[in-house]
C-alpha cells in the first residue's frame, strides 16, 4: 500500500445478488400418523409392514408400557409366516429369534444401558439378513442407519385405541403405508 493512502470503507449495505434465488428443495413429510381403533387394526398394520420390510431392516418400536409394541411384533411374526405364540415380551430374556419367511430378531432395550449392550447380545450379527425388531428403541437408537430403520411410535388413545406415528426407512421416504380400514 502507498504510504499515507487512506483505506475507504464502504458502509452501504451489500446489495442482494442479482441471480434468482434458488428454489427451496421440496420437503417431504418424515412421518405419518394414524389411529388404530382396536387389535384388529394393529394386526392390519403388521400385515402392511410385513409386506414392505426387507432383509436387514430394523423396526424401532417405542411407546409406554402396554402401548402394544409386543402385540405388534406378534402380529408381524404371524404375517411373516412364523408362530405368533412364540412371541413373548423379551423384557427378561432380552433377545428372541423367530423363524419366519424373514427371520425376526426381537430385543427389548428397556434394561439395556445403550448401544454397547445391544452389540453385546450379538444383535448386529444375528439381524444381518433378518428383520431386527427393538422395543424401547429410543434407549439405543443412535446406533442405527436411517436407510434401513422403520420407526413406530405407539401411544395409548383410550381402551383398545392406539395412536401410531410411523416413519419409513430413508430408501422409502415419501412412500407411505396404507392400513386398510377393514380386512
Ligand atoms: N389396538 C391395540 N394394539 C395393540 N395392543 C392392544 C390394542 N388394544 C388392546 N391392546 C392390548 O394392550 C396390551 C399391549 O401389551 P404389549 O405387551 O403389547 O405392550 P408393550 O408396549 O409391549 O408393553 P411393554 O413396554 O411392557 O413391553 C395387550 O394386552 C393388548 O392385547
Ligand atoms: Mg413389550
């Protein structure tokens, strides 16, 4: 710089670029919500899930005690051609395996301290090529890739009614399950 020269500072606001502003990316809803009026409706949801899941998918189930997480798993195993009578709440056994068209690996994370405990059960290896199902998944959820995760959140909505919030895996984002009213 030339000695003695002044530095001119422009205090005018910088004008907006003349280029057209980019269009905002279309936003897809990340979650669908519906009401299950009774157990039969929960069964229909399980049937739709059974038709849509793929080997390696993970079904993350959340909701309070008695919300119907295990009931949904029982219907799911049935819909996949397995024996629903084998499905018990894995609260004490922690991990169950059910033979079905797509084998199901069922874990209850209620008593797990975190993702390390889940790994300790051999969940990753066992659920490879199967359908992994985790009750109380929020306790270990940070461990899962969104590409393969179904998120199902059940809530009590009076007597046999349940409210469900469902998010499909990333690969299906924007496609929703249709649960028929009757069937
Ligand atoms: N629409 C419904 N969907 C699911 N379960 C229902 C429904 N209506 C009534 N129920 C009853 O609610 C109870 C749900 O119990 P379930 O063991 O499935 O809950 P859970 O969410 O797994 O609880 P936990 O956190 O203790 O494992 C069952 O007795 C089931 O028959
Ligand atoms: Mg349960």
